C-alpha cells in the first residue's frame, strides 16, 4: 500500500502543475473568446442539485437530477457539471451528450460499495455474456450510450471505484455476475477524457466500446498490482482512438485493445482500428504494457504505438489470441520502446484459452500478420522473446529491427522460444530464433502518413 500511495502522489505531482495553468484556462487570456471557444454555455455545480461532499451521504439522486436537467441544454451550447473539492459518494450514473463532467482540484467521486446500488444490465452483444460470469452484468459506474461530444476532465480530480469489496468477493467466488467497469461508453462519438485520475476500479477502468473519435490524454490510472483484471484502458470495437501521455499502474494490461469474444465478436463484426498510443508509462508486473486481444474476434488493425515506457512489467506489446477466436490482428506498428525490468520483451500467444461458452467454433482461426517492432531498448530482461503462433495457422509477417535487450542476472539461457511464427529481424540482440530470419539491415515498416484520430483538443475553459 505504501508503494501505491507513493506512485499516486508522484503521478499527481507530475501532472497537476501543468493542468492548473494550461488545461483549465487559468492565467492570462483565460476569459478571452478564443480561450473559451468550445466551452459549455450552461454551467452548474453538483451542490445546486443537493450534492454533499462529505464522503458519507449518498449523492446518487443529485447526480441523476443534475444530468437530467443539464441534458436539456444539449441543443443550446451544451452544459458542464462542476464537481468541487470534496468527497462525493454516489451510486452509478449516466452521462449525456454535449456535456462536460469537470472535477475540480481536490474533488473525488466515490463509487458506492453497496452492491445493491449497482443494477444489472445486459451483456455486450459482441461478448454474448458477462466477462467474468454468464448472463447479465453489474452496471458500470459512469456510463452512457449513443452519445456525442462528451468531455470528462478537470484539475486532476479523482474518480475512485473503491474496488476492494469487489476484488475480495471475486477472489472468494462470491459474485454471481460480472463486475462493472469504472467508465464505459457505448456507440458514442467525439469523446475526450483528460486530466483526471482513476483509482481502484472494480474491474476494467476505461472501456470505450463501439465508439469513434476518442481522445484519452493526460490520464492517471492506479490500482494495486495484484488487483484482479484492473485493465487501464480497453478500446473495444472502436476506431480513431488516441491515447497519449497517460500513466498507468495496473493489476492487468495497462492497455488492451479488444473487439469481441469468439462467435459473438465474429457475428458483431466491428473491428478496433486506427489507434494511436504514445508516451504511455506503464507498471504492471503480471501483465502487458499493451495487449492486442485476447478478445479480438471482430479484428484489430492499424495500431501504432510510439515512444512508450514500461517499468517492472511482464511484457511490452503482446498479441493474445487462440483457436476459436477468428478475426485478425494485422498492421501493427511499434516504434520506440524503453523497457526496464521485463519478463519478456516480445510475447505472442496463440493458445489463449477462456471462451464464452461451449459454442466456440474450433475452425475459427485468427489471422495474425504484419506485426512490426523497431527501436527497442530493454534492460534487466529475463527472456527476449516468447513467440507462439497456432499450429497450421502461423503468425506471419513479423518484423523486428534495432533492438537491444540487456539480460538480468537470472536470465534464461534460452533467450528466444519460437513456434509457428514467420518473420525477419535486423540488428537484434540477443540473436533471434531461426524462424525470424535476417533482413540484411532493413528497418521495419512504419507508416509515413499521420494517423488522424480523436476529436479536437480539449477546450481551455475557466470553469
């Protein structure tokens, strides 16, 4: 706990100064028309709807009333709900379109720890059931569907899922339904999540699903490193997503790109695509900095990861798939990784289990091709590469160039273990496996054209 508190404090210090003076429009020119362009016409505080920030009294009714009232202004310049300094306990609540949820400095929204406050909702159609358990699932803490133009921001306020009760029940197998996520938006467009800290989610933290044009910037996500399935950011069947300048400490993958689960994802047929991940810092001792899958049955394509850092993390950019998944992972471009204390630098898994039910098609094999890694430095590494495709369905088109992996004192003698993979390497140390042949100094591909993702920049508003 002391370690997590230290990380939380350090992360807050790193971003708070810049946020106060830049993001919220404080300082010279904040009240000018140019500085306020894109800001909401109607602004209210949660206290105007009966909210009390003492950390004890429930504000569920206040949040519901505030969003319902402010939604009336969607066609008249939109609205912002300000959450001032204090501890605001509430059950789950929904957002609305043309809306900003603004957490001021010192504001903390606390999720109710009473399970009866979390109603059951339908499973996602691309999953066919809850991710933890069959059937429906608990609602998400902050949610919305079919929205447009939504901003969640502030002066580094906190959204706290108070997940310990959920983790304890999960470990004790006392949950009948799947845990909710801290934030899930469905079928939505033009979303900005910026300058907010998310802490102790019951399960996944940020889950944009069936969304387009999503920007997640300057976000801090914190969970104990042994908390179950506390993924940081999971773009799911979503396109044109930009994730930048985020700091994540997680009990699971820091970022996991997904697109549905087995036959349900194949039928739903909505890929995750055109995704840019840059300047991420990840700590996750038992999982990946960036995972592609394992739920990838709708396909994943055109993912670019640039200038990312992992510290004490199990693997860097990992592909997770298996028989029954179908779908594809292709056109993945990774450039500029700085890795410190890793179990594996490169890890591909073709034997990932976990199926939604007994109806998965054993002939549904994934296509994994066009995977490019370049400019990677790693230190204190246990093993350079564990590359496992699928028998009779190899992973192809792998390219790895300009890589230095410095070994840990307890490093394995065998540094590469490759099966059912095909590709080329150039300037890679330690020497790769024979399945990844020499490319005569040729660097791996990276697209020259800029990937245009996400909505415009966060408006600088003096809320």
